[in-house]
């Protein structure tokens, strides 16, 4: 796991919390915690992994199309 740090400037804790939440969300930690919270059947695990792989492929394909244009 990589280390996530946020600096608090001028005692603005609310802003630092917003930045921390955004960093955690972009890292995917919330998603992993949600998945680990409950037991996942093996068939559901495979289905979820397949959906994630398809989504990654779709995103990569759209990025490569943008580069060509």
C-alpha cells in the first residue's frame, strides 16, 4: 500500500478532510473496503472481476481512440 498524506494549512481541517477523502477514493480504498466488508461468493467474485476487466478494456480503448484523433 502506498502512503497517503495531506497537509493542513491555516488550521483548515475541513478542507484537508475533503482532500483526504478524494485521494482515498481515487486510490480505490473505499471500493476495496466495501468488497471486503461482506463475504463474496466465488461466482460473484469471478463475475465482478470480469466486469472490472471489461471496464478497464473499454476505458483503454476509448483513450487510444482519443490519441489517434
